[in-house]
């Protein structure tokens, strides 16, 4: 998958509404990671940096990496405009561990799973090797068990006269949700369809992957009663 094709300026424009959720999400991240005032954070797949800016605003050391050049540039620009001390750099963690170690790694808003199973497992191992002793990895991703019974054939997002249309299909053999995305401007399709997929996971499978990657303890941090479905997997893994 070409990250620069999927995560471009159009993606940013259609997802800017998420910025308002940053404070609530960082509340959860700080709680899950049990962060102290000196905790250093690295976000894996930081996007335009909404979580990084909120972390920096609260006085934390916040660093972000992303495989998309567009996202790295946008995160740096927005952090500078907000006057926040945030470091961002381009990196594909599927190719190996980060150049330095951190106390807490974040993978949020289903930024994990955009590759095949072998690469996904390599990502988890690389994250483990990029954490300090007693490091924490916190994750937020869509819950497979919640999504599949409710899966639609297509999702349409409107933004003024523009549309983002995702046509969805679940591949039960690979466990991937495959997406064909098109953008429409003033009634006309803009460019070619963008194809990508994300590996859907339920907690037991994700827990096993994390343990096999070298994490010592994995905890599910979301969910209500045992018989109630929950839409997001919030997971905390310890080194």
C-alpha cells in the first residue's frame, strides 16, 4: 500500500472533524498508560498530529512518526502554528524499530493493521523494541466482533459539495476489510479509486500477537458488561 496515496490532503480535509476529540482521547491515553510528568510519548502513525499537540499542550514530551510524507509535513506545520514543541519524522515501522526508545507508544484510530499479517507482526515487534524498560503500548482500533454484523456496503461522507465514498468488502480468508475509496468534486470523480485494506482483529487474536511480539502483559481497557458489544478495542500492553 502506498501511504502517500491513501493519507493525502483530501484525507486530512475529510477527517479534520476528529480534531475536537483530541482532548478526550488524550485523557484516555494518559489514564491507560499511567503517564507521569516526565513520560515520553511516540505516536505510531501520527497523522496530522492532533494527539501530539494535545500531549505537548499538557507538558509531555511528544514525538510522532508516519509513513506518509503529507502527514508528517502537515503535523509539523500545525504544531508550529499552535506553538507546540512536537517532533515528527517520516518512518515505516514495518521496516524496523525506531532510532530511539520511548516510555509510551500510541497507535490510535485504527492506525494499526494496514498491511499483511507478517508485516503487522513485525510492526508489533518493532514497537516493543522501541520502548524503554517498563514501557507501555496503548492501542485503539475498530473491534472486529462489533463491526462485521453492522458492516455496510458503502459509507458516504459529505463535505460541502464534495464527497468521500468508501466501498467496503470483508475478505474472510485474510481477515482484511478492503476499501475502494473515491472522491467526488461537484458531481465528478476526482482521480482514480484508491484501494487499501485494514486487518480486523478481535481482542483474543490481538492479545496473542502482542504476547508473541514480546510484550509481557496485555489488558483490554474497554467494554461494559460481558454480553454488551463495544465498537472500539482499547488495549494496553506492557514490556
